[in-house]
């Protein structure tokens, strides 16, 4: 009986050790970055005011010198005579994140995204705000980033000279 008892205890003890190992491994996985854990990270837009909390100088320069800080006003001025589809085309460059998860939908629902703000160039800021890591936002911009809106088609359509590197921060 003593021998049988030892065997019956060793099997459950071995099983408990395996279970404990899986639990500990699972707990450690929780400390890994979400992308390493295989979680889908949905970055969303937070609005330029949120950026101001950590980037005060850049925010103040943006407000003072960037033309896009009040870009929705351009849509309002041009709205008369445009179709709904044409207006939605304007939203792509004159608002923040239009047509993307967590981006501008309307003045009523997302007023904090109605103008083109920091995230138009730097991308959605929700994860960066959470972590503070540069890897979670587009920190270094190139001319190609600007050409999303400032491209030859729009320059000729609106007869303006794009200020590719001017007025942001």
C-alpha cells in the first residue's frame, strides 16, 4: 500500500507541476509587448490636444504656424456647390484619420479630429500615448509622408504651392 500510495501521489504531483508551469508561462506572457504576444493592436486617433501633454513646444508651434491647424475651415468655405462625395474627398487631407479606425467621422461625433492635426503625419497616437515609446508612432517623417496630401494632382487641382516642410514644428 505504501508503494501504491507513493505512485498515486507522484502522478498528480507531476500533473500539478505541469499545470503550474503553464500558468507561470502564461503570466509571463502578459508582460511581453502585445505584438509579441500575437495580439492585434488597433491604433486609434486621440487628437492633437492629447499630444500637447508631452509635446508642449511642438504643439504650440503647430498651432502658431501650421496652416492645417484650422483646415476644416477650408472645407466649410468650399462646401457650397460640392457633392457629398466630393466633400468626403476633402476630409482625407483636411481632417485627422478620416476613413480609418478611430478617425474623423463628423463634426458632431469627433470634433477633436475635425482639423488636420499631428496624427495626419505621425499616425494614430493611442498606443504611443499609452507607452511613450517612439516605436509606437511615426517619429521621423520623409517627403513621401507629406505627399499623401501634397501631391502633383492636388497641387494642380487647387493651384497652390505645398509647404512640404513648413509650419509643422
